């Protein structure tokens, strides 16, 4: 036998002595399953999304009547949910907004999302129903992350609480 055959035979016999068929099948199965999972990994697709098509990214959307900050729907979250890596503020401000679709007034809770630096996208400064700073719960020019572990502001959500009146 030549050198190549000797080396190949030794490696093959060593592998066969150290690895059972069951473990070899397990390893091959893991590779196949792992390769099959690649298409479902999360991918950032927001760059391709048309922001103007979603009313929740426009400052003119009815439930943003008293929002002051960056819209979470432009920052990786939604109009009612903080983006990953942030936490909702423990305190918030409220507003009453008119929904033109049904003609009703709704109470909206504005919660800041805290823990990451400012998003910097979709800044809105709507002040319908804002009261002076001494009426803290109705004033929107406050860093509402003050009650959280991290006081760093990222963006703001707008959650419809219920009908007004």
C-alpha cells in the first residue's frame, strides 16, 4: 500500500472506533436541521418598508393627537408595543383624541420606551389637550423614563385605553 492509503485507512479506522453509528446519524441530522432553519432567522426588513403606507408612522394619525417624541412604530416596535431591548415606562401621560372614523373620543395612554438611546425617527410634537408642567399627568414635555431603572428615552407608544366620558 502507498502512504495515502495507509493514512486514509488509519483515519477511517480511528473514526469508526471512536464514533458510533447512532452519534454519526445524530450529528448529520443536526446539520440538516440547522441548515433547514436558516431561512426562518430574523432579518431586518424595515429598510424596504414604505413608511407612508402605514398610518401608524404618520404624526397625523388620530391617536397621536398628544404624542411628543419619536414614534415606536418607526423604531422597531409598533404604535402600542416597545421595540426589543427597551422597557415600557412605569409612568405615562394621557390624552383624549378624536377618532374621525367613528366620531368618538378615546383616552390614549402615551408610554415612553426606555433603555436605549433616542430612535431619531418619526418625531412628532402634537400638543392637543396638553396642560402646563405643574399638571404632570397631562403634560407631555417630560422624560417619562424617570421611574425606570434606565432613564434613557428611546421612543413613545400610544395605547388606546377606552372611550372618553
